[in-house]
């Protein structure tokens, strides 16, 4: 057998630790470990499934699920950028947690795949760094942008909140926990991290976790931006930061979108937990007065830009072919979805087309998700996805990329979002799926802690099953033009309404609801 030990917080003798672990095993303990392994993976694969009638997409989807499942477990150390597959002593970026999207991206699909617990180790790593991030907000802020900070914060810091560097280890504020002590003129590392806190609560509705983990972190992020935002004479706030590493822009698009997500969640969490009413009012006022996502014109079309204005050596407002940073307000920030304003959705689709970043390395866990979230034409999206997969899949079924490791698992969210999507508190079935293509899915999780199963056969939806884990109001866009029935697990009729073509049911926690065309 093989045992591997990295030493954790005390890496003085990892070889000795590994040898000791191996020698401590016997036939009985190894048998127990094997039984536990089989049970864990059985539960993992029973959590959810998709059937796409598309070999190429499934050949990506299931290995990608395996890679994140093999790398991250609740109660264990969060995986670095290459998961458990560091095959060299000099792995890129030291195999750390790069917080300006890389460390978060592997988890983009775990929530809708009904495996939200896989993200818990990431939360713990971020939370363990909070004391150091608080110190940095107060004492190290000038390193983000010397001139800007000096003009606004003479002390070199802000009185509260958190500021994260780009690279951390899983071991909190201990010595050596800062693995890449750079900011790259960005204040977005806390925001990128917060997206995963917001997603976990929205998809699970775990109030105890919100109280003890989620809300305390989100409130710290919000407190930093209370100070950082710059109000103008009309009361609107400006947000300066670097959308790309090393750039500097006013109303940086990803920062702005993620801040809107954080403040919305902080206001909601404050109300849910009945705490911080004074801060809640401040956050709501900021939300009301943040600017719209910035746009520019490219080839005669309005597109979403990196910022409203850029300063410094590179002042481009959009970078076609590059990393789709200008669309991160869509995903992971969830500020635009299939039920959003039609005009904004068209701008987003035009931006996806203009960017043409389908094969760009950083964009793999982004652009397909972003395109699905805004209703990009289904056939075109699948063609682009399968084209990249066909040229980038290694013999072991990973997506080849020497720089970015397991983040490639994040594009599972694109496939899930093509099949079912939550936006504006309404669940939509097959929102970005070809009309003539059959598909089905089993137990994909949606916001509000609703676990959904359905199918599309010959252009029709024969059933929808929804398990409500937390109760609350279920809103499902009606997939039928004819009459339908709603029953509970015992076959009893369930009352519902259909305002605006949305099936609306007051659910009970733990109950399953089945909908069928009559």
C-alpha cells in the first residue's frame, strides 16, 4: 500500500509520518478503509446525474465531477490549484489557493450538482485567514495602489473589514500562510471568496451555517467596502480596482457585480438572523446607489466592459479573446440570468460572441457558465463547448492546462445551467437546451434548497419532481401549455397558483412534489 503525508502545519518530517501511517495499517483496517471508500463514492454518484444524449459532453461532465470529488471532502484540507495531483516539487503557483478566481472555480458546479458539502473546506481555509486579512485591511492597504490609498486613506488602511492577498495556504494566519503576497492592484480576492459563501447558503438554506460561518464573513467583506467605495457629489458610489491583474479601473466590472451579490446577501442575512440592523441600512443604501454594470461599444454593438474607465498603461475597456473577466458579474456573481431583462441579456450574449474566448485557458470554467446563464443559443453553445473539449481532453479525461489544474471542473455548472436554472426566484427547465435534443437530469439542486429531477423527450417535459429541503415558496416556470397536476409523495393533490405562467407552491420542508401534464 501507499501512504502520503504532507505534514500539514508541521511539515518537518512528512516521510516519517507516511511510513508511520503505512506501518500502522493491517488487513482489518485496510478492509474498513476500502468499505468506507466504496460507501462514500456510492453516495457521491447517487447525489445527482445527467443524461445528455451527447457523448462528448458526458465525457467531460462525469470525469470533472470525479476530479473535484477526489480532491475535496468536508472536514479535510482544501485542495490547492492542482487538487491531489501535484506531480512535481515545483508546481505552478506553488499549488496554493489563488483567490482571484482560481481557488473558487473548481466549486462553481458543486452546488447545482447537489454536492455543496465539497465546498466546505474552501470556506474553512478562507475563514482561518480572516484575522490576518483584518490586519491587512488596517495596515497593508497602501500596497494595493500607493497613490490612490494615500489620497483617500492617509493612515494607510481602513478601520474594519478584510483584505486578502492573491495567494494563501489552508492554514490561516500561521507563519507561511501567505503564499503569494501580492495584490496586483486588486481588492477583489475577498469578493471572489464570498461568492462561494453566498452560493452555499442560497442552495442549502442552512441557517446554522449562515449564523456561524456565512454571515460573519460576508459582513466583514461588506465592512471593508463601506470604507473603500468612493461617493460622488450625487450620492452614487464609485469602486476602483483592477479587473485584470495589474490594471486599474473605475467601477471594475467583476468587483461591482460581486459586491452587489455580497451586499444583497448581507442585507438578507442580517434580516434573517435579526442582527446588525444599523449596518443593514448602510448596505442597502450602498446597493441602491451603486452604478450599473459598465458597457462600451464594439463594432457598433453595446457590450459589457471591464470598467467604466481605465487608467494606467492599458486602458482597453474590453479584451476580445482574453479571460472573460468582464462577464464575471454574471457568474459567479449571479447578477444576470435567463429571467432577467431581455435587453441586458442581449447585450450579454453579444459580449460573449465578441469576446470569442471559448478556448482561452482561464475562461474554461467561466465562459460556458456565463453563456448558459444568459441564454446563449443552445446549439452554438454546445458546438463551442464540444469543440474545446475535443481538442483539450487528455487520455485520463482531464482538460489539459499546465497552469490551472482542477478549476476545469467548474464548467460542470454550464451543463447544469443548460438543463435547469434558478434566476429571480424562478426555476426554469431546459432554458438553454436544443429543442430537438432529448435529455434528463436527476436531483440537480437549485436556489432555495429545491432538488429537481426532470426530462425532455421529443420536445416535451413528461414530469417534474421537486424535493423541498427547507420549505418556502417554490416557483417553477410552467413547461406545459395544457393542464397539469401537482401531487405530493402520497399522491394527494397539492394546491398551487400560476401567476404569470409560474407554478407557485407553498412547500413543506422534506416533502416531494410531482408535476405531470394531464
